[in-house]
C-alpha cells in the first residue's frame, strides 16, 4: 500500500486543483455575464447632458444618444472622439445642430478614465449635475465605476446594443475582464 500512496496523493491534488480551476472558470463566466453581457442600465427621463464614449460610431452609440436628445431628455450632447475615422460623430462635431448643442473632445489620456476626467471638467464648467453616459453594453459596468469616481451628481448609464458580433463579444469578454480589474485597482478620478 505504501508504494501507491504518493501517486494517489498526487492524483488527488491534481483533481482538487482541476475542480478549483473549473469552479473559478464558471464563477468568471457568471460574473462576466452579469457585468459585461447583461449590466444594469438606466432609463433616464431628464439629464443635463448626454455623453457618448469613444469610439462614438461603434454599436450605435451616437444614434442612441441622438434618440435621447430627440426625445427631449437633454439638449446637450457631448462626444468623445478618439480618431478622425468616426464619420457620424465627426459630422455632428463640425456642423451646427438645431435644437441642441454639441461639444466634442479628445480625451487625454484616451481611456475611460480620461473621458471621465474631461466630462467632470465640462460638468463643472457648465453647471451640469446629472449626466447620461452612452456606451456599448459590454462597457457599461466599468464606465459606471469610473464615472462614479469623478462625478458628484446623478449618473445614468445607457447601453448601445447594435452590431456586436460573437467574435467581438468574445474579445470584449476577455478585454473588459482585464480592464475592469485594472479600474478596480485604481483609486480616485
């Protein structure tokens, strides 16, 4: 019996490690689903401004924000433009609009945190208290965490949900997991 003991103990440790990793993997999938795929979103009736996070032309972000503006939820549209390739956002930024104002900016640094810092400064400058943030579904929870650190007033997150391929969902699941951990480890705005 003693000859088989080390082999049995090694197999048992390997089995326990495997089960532990499987449990962690399933927990990551469930948590990721709740945070990345099906985050808590808001349905605001009024706010001082709506902010479109970059890239603004992705997943119908600009269209979602414009819908809010056209429904009279706000008359201030703010767009984070991270590159010149974003045609829809670029046209809104360069052409005067009737019935609402458009403010465009390039965040420095070009991150969600940089966007939140710039929006905080705009809110102070214009006296905005309540802000709607429009981003893709997979980015809502992390954006909420980052913006909550920078803004004092009511914050509403709205998800743009169009044109997200299974490949993009897979990529975002992995990317947002890492970015969420990084954001959780940062403090302050």
